[in-house]
C-alpha cells in the first residue's frame, strides 16, 4: 500500500460493514457501523466520501473514493445506511457487489448544501435511482403538515425500492435516460396542485438537473431559494461524484 493510502486511512473515519442486501435489480443497501457515528451532528442531506478502491494499486486516486448519500442513521446503534446504485458499472458498483459483512471501510462526513429545509409549505422531489435514498430521507424528516409531491424515474420498474420504513411514498415512472422533456410535460399538471410557498429538490443526472432548473427559473419564475439542485452523476465522468 502506498504512502498516500496510508495517510488517507489516518484522516478518514473507520467503520465496519455489517450488512449488504440487494434492494432491487440495480441497488444495494450497505449498513456501516462506526464509533464515530454516535457523536456526529447529522442533518438529513449529509453524505459521506467512501473509500472503495483502497488497496488496489492499479486504480487511480480519484477512483478510490465515491460520494454516497446517507439514507438512514441510528446514533444509538452507531450505524448508517447507504443505497448504492450500480448502473454505472464503475469501481463503486463493483465494490458494492463484492463487499461483505465484517469488511473494514474508511469514510469522511460531508455536509453539502442539498439539505432538508422546512420553511416551505409544499415540496416537489424529483430524481432518478441514484438520488432516491437522498430524497427518501428528506421526505421522511419533513413535518407531516407539509404537502409533498414527487417524481422519481428509471429505465426499469425493477430498479425502484422501498424506503427504510418499508413503504413507497413516491410516484415512480419508467422513462428512458435523460427524459427532461417528458418530465417537464408531466410537471405542467403537478406544479399547479402545489400550495403556498413552494420548494423543489432536483437530483441525479446532471442533464436533467440543468434542464429542470432552467424550467423552474425561466418558465415558472421561481427564485433561487425555491430550487435545490444536486447532480449526482455526469455521463462519462469518473471521480468523487
């Protein structure tokens, strides 16, 4: 193992995989246990940088780390849950398919800006399978008094999975990759049903994030404070995101 990897291990938190479960055709649930989780001041929307290629010298440094949303956290049991999609077939996908309970992992907490915000009256949560767990935890932590609309899509009905609470609170749609036009057409009937001060979360494919942000800003005249956007992946791009 190289010097850089030795340094990485010293600066990252150490955890142990205690569960690896296949949730759907393309998504795995990973549960990580670590003493450092108990004291962490978690806000729904926080994510982690996870080492997935440590020990593999043939892999470049940028490919040794991937970002994953925290789907659920249990401070009493010192665990976090991740839902990792495998569509990319990259190092992260290969790692999640092969890792097993008792494997040691290294991670670092990241806060970001794609966090829960309870200041609106109604919410619209939009994303693909890569963003589903992130949208789930946002939805799960919104007050029951809030109105929530959703639009989650994938190319196969077999990709969708239930939330931690074992229900499916979102509206699922089977669409081809980069379906910005189709989504906007459907949103034209969804948005008018939203009440009061509105907020929209858009995540997943960067192309969809850009198209929908422009739609809400230019067509619906929404302010920047009403739109939260997080591209989870970019076609042909490798690295942390």
